C-alpha cells in the first residue's frame, strides 16, 4: 500500500544518510577518530548548511565544525573528496542510461537525439575526470592549489595524498550503494505517483534525471524546480504524467534533502562546537 511504500522510502532515507556518515567517518579517520553518532550528526549538520549553497556544495562547512580546529581544513578537503566519489558514480550511471536513451526513440526523439548524444559525451568525460581525481587525490590537491585563496593551506591538503587505497575503495563502494538506495527510493515513489510508466523505462529514466539535476546549477528551492522539470521531460516520452513526475521528484527532495537539512539545522543549534583542541 501507499503507507507501506512511504515507510520504506523513509527507512531508506535513514540508510542513505547512514551510508554517507560511514563514508565521511572513514575518510577523516586518519586525522580524527569519530564515533558513528558524531559522524551522523556532522553529516546532517553539513546537509543543513549545504541547502543554502549552490548544488549543495557547502556541506563541508557544517561537517568540519565537528572536528578538532587544527584538522578542520583537512576534514573539509576530505569531504570534497567524498563528494567527488559520489559525483563520479552519478555521471557514470547517467552516461550509461543516456546511451540507452539514444537507442530508444521514445526517450530521445529525432529533435533531441543530438542533444542526448552530446550530454552522453559530457557525462562520460565528467565521470572519467572525476573518477581519476578521486582515485588519485593528488590531482584534486593540484586543483585546490590553483585557487589563490586556498594556496596557504597546501600543507593541510596533504591529507588527500595520505588517504589509504583501501579507504578510497570502501568509500567508492559506499557511494555506489548510496546511489542504489536513492534510485530505489525514486522508483518506489514513481510507482506511487506514475504507475503508468513501466519499471524498465523508469530504471533508465531515473539516472538521467539525477544527472541533469547534478549538472544544472541550483540553489535551495530552484533545485526542486529543476528536479521536477527534468523528471517531466525525461518521463514524458514513456507516457508519464507531468504532475505525477513532479510529485515523485518533490517527495524525494522533501524526504532526502529537506527533512535531513531540518534535522541538521537542529543539530547545529544544539551542538557544542569545539573552539580548541582536546587536552592531550
């Protein structure tokens, strides 16, 4: 039933952010050992801050506040590294889905076929660059050094070079698992609001919607509009109803983004932010 499906989607939201907290805890472990609870609180706090920044890029600010002051810069850099892992998965999955779309006229009619191929190439190139940057964090460090305001922190960014290979592999695997989780959530919501769309078609459409949402610059509520527009556009060729597509994408945003952001804001208000290191 509807309530059962919504309950499962909410449980998957908790799994989603639990996996993200596990990712971050693993990444910063060499600089600071955190409990699972602190890592989860920091992750939610980062979500609360990120809602105010373009494409939710500011999550490292909220998370870094839960680290010792002297390792906050390293923690912020490692947070970006974790985001690069997630972005690479989004681009790779979107690229495969787009390629399948170009072979199906209902997804990519003649007028949009060229645009779909172009977006496929962009997604593939982005995915490869992001994956290379993730697996060789020194490349990300070089990118940071190209920004004048970040150059003074170069020594702190050595934490990227020191990230163990086993940690990189674990975080990439957790990123893939997260992607599966929020894809399942969207599929379940589409089943509720867009039952006329066949499951195989939805399985191809969802990664494309995620990719478009990621590539288009958004801030706060504009992300909601982009999600709805992308869902309507991609699903329209499959007999989908625009209202149902917008409802499904809106519900996913409310559950996966807004609800954790509200919880994260409460965490930030109640948290005791450390202003100095713990005594040795």
